[in-house]
C-alpha cells in the first residue's frame, strides 16, 4: 500500500532521521514538507528541510509555516538538544532550492483538496500549521485520509514539564484545535517513543548506506546521543518522529486505545494531553465531549528501531 503524505516538521535531529525515511521508504510518497518553529526557529527549519531533500537527491516542495505559537510567547529553541543549527552543530553544505511561495497552511489545503481521501498528514512538531489549515478550510477534516501526530503523553509524563510533551506544550492552543477537530487522528506520543532506541550500531549501518545524507544523520546523531546519555541514561536516542512513520507503515507493532482527547492550555498543567477512554463514565461529561481519536500506548520498541535501521541501512 502506498501512503501519500505531507510531513509537517521542525528539523531537528530526530526529524532529519524521519525525513530520510519518508524520502526512502518504498511505501511512502512524500508530497511535500511544511515547516514550523519548535526544535529550531522557522527559517532554520525551512533551510534544514530543503537541505535534507537535496542531500537525498529527492528535493520535494517545502512550504514555510508557523514562526510562533497561536497565543502565547515562543520559548527559545532547545539548542542543548539539537544544536544551534538543528543538526548537532555539524558543518552543513549550502542549499540551492527555495521554499514554496505558498505558506504551509495553504499548501496543506491545496494538496488535500486535490487528492480527497488520499493524503495523510504526519505532524511531528508544534501543530500551528494544521490548526491554520483547519481555519482556512474546515472541510479538510473530511478530505484527509488520516492525521498522525507525534506528540503528547498519556501515561509517561512529560519531557519539557512534569506532564507535557514538547510539541504539544510549544503550542497548546493549536494542539487543542488539531486533536479535537474530528478527523481520523492517531496520537503517537512519549508512551511509545520512549520505548524505542536508535543505537550506535543502527546509526553505523545508516551512515554507511546513505551517502552524504548519512553523514549528516550520523554527525547530528552524535550530538543528540550525548543529550540522551545525560537525560535518560541510554546509549542512543529516542527516534521520536520516525516512530510516527512506523505507525503509518507498520501499525501491527503498536497497541492502541480509543478515547476523547483534551489539551490543557493554561496553568501548571499547560500542554498536558488528557485521554478519556471510550465508553468510560466520569463525574462530568466534559471529558468525553471531544471527538474520538486513537492513541498509541504500547509498542514493540526493538522492532520499530530495527525497522528504522532496515529502512535506511
């Protein structure tokens, strides 16, 4: 089965790994990338998206999008995780291409309208571009094939606050709109991405197989690996964004549940994703008032990590 996708991204070391998969996997048809602030500022995100396509020899359309959250001020990019340039501070070659004249939201709307029922939106950064596309054309809720969001945490706890995952926290108001829009949506969050580890052995295979792109993936991986050694005590990295693509292509590796999602937008729990299980009665009906969505709660992490290495190696 072929999966035409738009990849909404803030590259980012783990984004770069996922972009390489989207460009290389035979079952994925990467129609374009839309960029957002998050791991890096918006101009760096767009530069890196263009660069990675060029290094792979498969430049695809790149449309620049959200530079800041919908409501709150933007937090600084996490340079201690991804480096100043988003790719571990390694030297990067020049980019020859340019971004689309259309912005990200318009690119999403135009692409989905042109191929109703076919296009999957895979979003691995803050969700402002998808929220803007919904505002521009609410009917795309019924035109997309599915939406896959790498973000959130139901049982695992957060990675930027005690309860919030970074992509949701960075634009909680956009996330609330996107996760409750009523389109076919699957949340791939820290509950599963923290169970996957891309090891140095995996990356050695990838570097050897991917040419100039592999050298960038391996160089940026070294920086990211050092962060994970200090943060989680693992030798490797959690390939968060690639796990969203694994769900798309290999859903049998995951266990999911259905329920009603809510995003906390204010206060100490800002950015927390709350799941009210389908059919469960609570003290007030408000928890179950949003449309049903699917959430990944368990995964065969070793199999997903091996799938990444096999796809790129």
